[in-house]
């Protein structure tokens, strides 16, 4: 009788350790927000169509000998470079990726492969015919350049055609490493977050009927737009991020608007994290005010702003654990307490109808805030071993997330009714009759988790600001049309590191300041949902679809019109009620 194998190989192509595969997949997912903050210049640079067919025909003859090796190197690229974040500057070589099937004028584009995935996005304009690489071609060790340190597009195409051209319809497309299960976990982890704490308040404002209807419709619509973004990236291999899709649909000038929206969303999230952590600490240890705790957090947040991204990706694992624990604690508390308030056996008074117009507007944002992950989710599709399973994965992920939010919202609303707090975790600690040890453990996790996620969440903001002010020599920001870097002299001055340090310090200082000025957690989450989530997750993708397809179906038109009204209504309500 044969003995069972010592290891079970599933996950990435090259690994037999399933746990390490899952962690690696999760770490890649935590990087994607930082990699999506800027659009590349790939849609402007290209090579001529002349001799394209002959070049591709020649490449078919020798592509198979490099296919397995190059696919493996491409797949392992993300984490290997993340772990070398503080090493020498990024590689200068790029690889060509071909796109077929949508237009006879499609061209081969240069796609960055071994870029620095830590602090910067070095997507600089390169020559359309050659690519600089001074250390030899890692995916084709035997390839010899025609000139010293130069590889022509044709040479690179010969060495990488199997992994870049022929994999569009094959399993393992785009060099993805994550299995269906790993991608499903990552997608749910992106969607489930601190927005869960405000779901009971959203039901309190919207009532049973409208609240349930809104959450179900929002879940369906956001899933619909997420699948469109993923399909667009799969059909056009030049697209590497949400910003690239925006640039393709609306032109280069849209990059400014896209980065501005990302900046507002990330900064609002950073303020919400500070507020949640301070409120939770004040509930556990009320010796000082929440504002005092917010100021004291700077001693933690400022040093963490300088921690490498590769290390920060591990800290977000704590967020998943704390989110699940809080959900479990809410269930245990609700069933363990026999009498109200805070009991599922003796529910609090609730309402079937919505409240005031202002409260309904806030409910829009609170429901949408928990379903915003579209900056990351399309990149998860590209990281899948089999991207054809993305639709099924997205349906499952959004269904699980919507159901989880609905259950937490129902339970919290039944337990506390209209008196529910904007953070249900505060109600749990302030209500007697629960297990104090279990509730305090959950609250301490809500103190630690936002602080541990702050630096990772604000890293895209750092990248945008450093690129705008020309502080990073490899930020990839270029003057449109000229291909010249912004402020090159500024970025070579010895004082550049000093300015980066000042910028990294100012971000947490500004977050703490705004958190003190706008202390309501529900206001922050309502703004995140009403403005950022509606624009980035619904309005933006629908407009991009209309621009790219050249037509607007009835469903898209209705969704666009209603979403625009709800976004304006919710944003005004968030500041009006505050």
C-alpha cells in the first residue's frame, strides 16, 4: 500500500506548501492598492505594426523552450521584488505583451515586468523599439542582445512570446499564481473591513425594508462593475491597473482625476482608522479623551510610515482575524444576554420604514462603504491561475460579503434598535451583562488593528504625493507627450530624502488633525461610501464601459442615473447631519 505524500501541491505553480502559498497570495493582494494609484504610459508607447506578423511567426518556432521558465519567473516576480524593496534601483528592462482579437490596429506594447513593487511605480516612457537591460535577460539566459545592454523588441518577443502571447486563452494566463480559493479569500478580505461596524446604524437609518433592498442592490451592482473591470483587463493585456482602464477610456488627462479620487479615498480611510482606534481605546480605557489618544498615536504612526511595504503586508492579517472575531462576539453577546438592551431574545424596538431624508442619505454611504474594493479586485483577476473563473469567484465573494453585512446589520439593529452607535463595538462594551473578557479582547483588537493597517493603507497616498512633487526618482510620473520626468533636478538633490521624510510625517499628522475636527465615525464612513465608493466603484466603471463600447444599454443608463443621484444625496447628507 503506497504511503501518502508528505506534501500536497496546490496554489502557485512552483510551491508545494499550501499555507505559504495562501500567505503569499494575500501579501500580493495587499500590495495592489499601492500599485494602482498611477496609470502607466503603456497606452501611448508602442511599436509599429510593420513586420508584426512575420515576427510573431518566427517567434512560434522557439517560444516553447522558454515558456515554462518565463511563466514561472513572471509569476514569482511580485513577492520577490517586494522583499527586496530597499535594494538597488528598479530594473530598466521591460517585456512586450501582445493584444489580439479586438482590433486590426492592435500593437505590441512594452509592459514592465520586474519593476520596483515597493515604494514606487516606475512606468517610465521607454523607446518603442529597444529596452535597456544591463544584467542579461533572466527569462532567457541564452539570449544575446544585438547591442551592448540593448534588447530589441523582436528579441524580447522571441524569448517571451509563450508567456505573453499564447497564454491569453490558457490556464495560467498573465502569469497568475493564486488559485480560485486563494483569490476568493483575498477578495472577501478586501471587502470585509471596518465598514461592518456601521451596518446596524445604516439599518437604523433606512429601516428594515429599504435597508435590505439597498444592501442587496448595491451588492449586485458593485459585483457587476467589478466583473467589467476584470474583463477589460483580461481582454487588453496592456492594462495593469484601474488607472490604466480610466486612461484608456477617457484619455491621459483622466489620470489627474483618478489620482485625486484615490487620494481622497485613501486619506478618508486613514482618518477613519485613527477615529476607530481612538474610540475603541477610549471605550476600553476611558482615563483620557479620544482626542488625547489620537495625538498619542502619532508616536506609533510616524515610525510605521517608514517601514517597508513588504513588512507591512503581514500586519493586515491581524485585520482579518479581528473582523471575524468581532462578528463572532456580536453573535455570542446577542444570544447570551436574556433581556434587553443588547439581546436577541428580547429585541429592541425597530422600524420598518426609513427615517429622515438626511439619515437615509447617510445610509447610502454606510452600505456602499463596505462594498468598495474595485481598485484592487481587477488586479486579483490578473493574479489568478485561471482568470476564466473570476466571474464565479466574484459572484461568490460579493454574495458572502453582502450576506455577512446583512446578518451583522440585522443582529445589531435587533439588539440595540435606534440607540445603536455608529460603531456597534462601543455598544457591546458599554452594555452590562456580557462576557467582559471576550468583549475587551475584541475591543483591544479594534485598537491595534487600525494602527497596524494605517501605514499600509496610506502608502498609495505617499506614492501619489512623492510623485506629484518629484521626490522619488523612479516614481514613474512623466510629463505627458514629452516623456521627461517631472522635476528631475529636484529628485537628485541630497535633500530629497529629507523632503520624503517630511511628507511621510505630515500624512499621519494631517489624518489625526482631521480626525479631531471630524470625530464622527459614521460621517467618515458615509463620505467614503457616498462619494468615493459610488464614483470609483459604480459611476466610473459604467462611464468607462460606455466610452469603450461606444454605446449605453438601458441597464447601464439606469444605474448611472440613480447612482449619481444617490452619490450627491449621500455626500450632502454626510456633512449636513454632521
